[in-house]
C-alpha cells in the first residue's frame, strides 16, 4: 500500500465522514484547550482541520508537516501557515511553542523518539501537547479506507509509556470516535 499523503488527508476531511470526524475531534480539542489567547499553537502532522478555531485568539497558529506526508498550502485565504520539515529537525526556535496539537503524526513517524526530542526542545516549559492517535482496539483503526486505519495504532497505555519514556508528563486520556466506521 502506498503511503498516505497530505492530499489524501485533505480529500478525506472534505468527505462526509471526514467532516463528521473533524467536528467530533475538534469539539474534544476545544474542550481540552478552550483558551489559546496570545499563545503560539503549532500543529504537527495533519492538523489543518483542527487549527481554525485557534486562529482568531492565538498569537501564532501554524502546522508543520513531516516530509514523508508531503504538504499543501493552508488556509485558502491569507498567508500560508504550513511548512514541510524533516521529522527530527523542526525549523523553530527553542522554547517558542505554547501548545502542540498532533494529529496523523505519531502513528506515521519513522523515528518517533527523535521527533519527540525536537518537540521537547521547541515547547516552552509550561507548554502542552495533545496527541490524537488511532486506538489499537478501535473500530476506525481496523478500516484502511480512512486515515485512522493507516500507520501504527496505539493503546492508551502505549501512548502514556511512550510519553513517559520521552520526558513528557501524561495528564489525561480521552476517547473520541465511538461509532462504527462509515463512509456515507
């Protein structure tokens, strides 16, 4: 199977099921981080469907896509807020990011430890990261026609252990997609 690209993800999120999933996950993210006033919010992976709510109040909102995913411009209006980067070398200053939202990231990384070392470097000491990753036991991870059925799924414990092993403190786990996978 060929690797997933940014254009595949864009296509999925423009579909009916993609729009429904975007709403469900976006609502969970906003519940976790309702206020981003004057913060620097970085998306990592393919977070474009989830960043728009933060654009009005955050000081900075942008997305870094790992090179294996490819890239397309975003948003359609105004200046581009997306860049392409090697997964182990982020083009950002040390201690420059307040919040990281990672979607379609962890499950596709070739060298996750190196990537999280870079995230550790760019996050401020009060920074936080939220990771959206397919649940190993979830229905969506078992259907390869959607992006959550691609890459390596994780259990909640695996994510928690991975974060701990990479110097992050796990605070909370929540689940989002409970419905059976649907295309139409």
